C-alpha cells in the first residue's frame, strides 16, 4: 500500500486522510489499513507539560532536564494578605500536565499552592493532570490512633481529588495503605533500588555489613533490603515512658565487629537515629551509617547528627536540604532520585508499566 506511506505522516494527518484512503483501498488492503490505524492510535497526540511549585524547584529542574524538556511557564506569588496566586503562562489545553510539588518546608502553603495549580490546569482544559509529590505531606497522620484524632492523610487525598488531579506519583509513603485513601490511580515509587546500589557500591566494600531497622515499624523494609543484599538483619526495639520520648533501646540481633546500616523512610528530628547509633556502637559495631528516603531534618536535627555516632547519613533529594548539608560537617550524603521520577513521568505519558522502577534504577 504505497498510498498509506504517502498520506500517513502522523496521527493528526492520518485522521484527516483516513476516510479518503479507506475508499481507495481494495479488499486485501483493508486489513493492512486497519492494522496501521490501530498502531497509529497508540501514539500519544498530546505532549508533556511539566510545571514546578516553589517547594523544590531544583528537583523539578532535574526531572525536566532528564526528560529533555523545559519547565512550563508559571508564576506563583503571595499577596500582602498571604493569599496564594497562580498564573499558568502557557496553554495546557488537551495536554498531559505534571505538577511537581514536594510536601516539605512551609507544608500548608505548598499544599495549597499545589491545589490551586491543579485547579488552574483543570479549568484550562488539560487532558490529564498528575500531581508529582516526591514526599507526601501529612503521611504520618494516616490512622486514628487515639480518640478524636483526625486522619489528615485522607483529607489531603480528598483535596487533591476535588482540586482536579487525575493521578498521583509519590515515593515511599509512610504507609502503603494511604494509596487506598484515593479514588484515582496512585503510583508509589520506591527509593529501595537506589539505596541498594549505594550500599553495594559504597558500604559493602568496607567489610561485613548488617542492615538494622531502628524500630519495629520499619522491620519489613529493612528485612527486604537485607534479603536482596544477602546479608544479615537486626532490629532495635524502642521502649517508651511516654509519647515522643524514648526511654531505652533494646537490640535484637548480632552487630559486633560489623558495619551497621540503619534504614528508614523519614528522618525528622533524628532523635531515634542518634539513640540507635549509640546503641549499636555500645554493642560492638565498627561503624554506623543511616540510609533514609525523606530528609525532613527539623528542629535540632543537624545538631543531633553532628553529636551522634553516625559516620554518614545518606538521604535522597525528595526534600531540599542543601543548607543542612553545610551544617552537618560532611556527614550528609545525597542520592539523586530525579531519574526515577522522570522515567515514571515518561512511562505514564506513554502508557507503559511503571512497575519496572520498583526493582530497577533508570540508566
């Protein structure tokens, strides 16, 4: 069918010429025509538009750079009465829009900023809007653990849906069940593949390594990493006198003459990491590392890190921490996960499976 090659130059041209071409086809050609028609229909006609909020513009720039795109034009500012104003500076009609905003810094302002940006794109007739949230805000308020306690993570899910989000991409949710709070698709990416690569390339060369969970809640995550590295696993049990105050830690497992790697999803005040590193050193550990996904590092976290037995704290860049890195006396190392998010965006746009990223680091 030479006519097909002449007339079909792209999805839009194909749609325009298809009726005319079908009339000109002979019966044997019609089968081939339908095959080409289905193939062309799989090609996305819309393009990717990536916008960034103010929470982590450097991360957004890295993601866009990885995709070979420029960040979309968008102006976000505050009025004198602290209201947030958003102006989308280019057309998003019928486009595939991705808005990157992490749950960090001034969390409430950044969340409101994200909601307004989503709604602005919705009213501007975007085909699909994906909220890319490297760190999901309020993720630790995921259950009713005492009387009259709110489940704020569910509230955030409702707000994102009502604002107009069609899809959410995030990383290492504090509890995977948060995905069930949404009535829209949620892709919960994992930092585990990049962590495994870092541990193999930088830590296991130094000697005998053991993976340690700083609390019972993270035991499943730490055990999975230990199994994939084919090394031993230990657990620290926290005993509390009252809420938010650890009285003592009990080690379960053998760490004597070994390099310990603490694994967790969030480092906030770092009190647990400080006590855990001391417990491990008291039990004969040679050196203690900590590998964390989200570096919140609030309050006196940097002071705790500097005064702790931690040799190095390794974190991803889901949350900006350049200022804290300077104050941590070279104890803070960063793993870049922007490639994982960029590949997730590309696969989402093209309708490909994202599960590849659960076990592999994009090249």
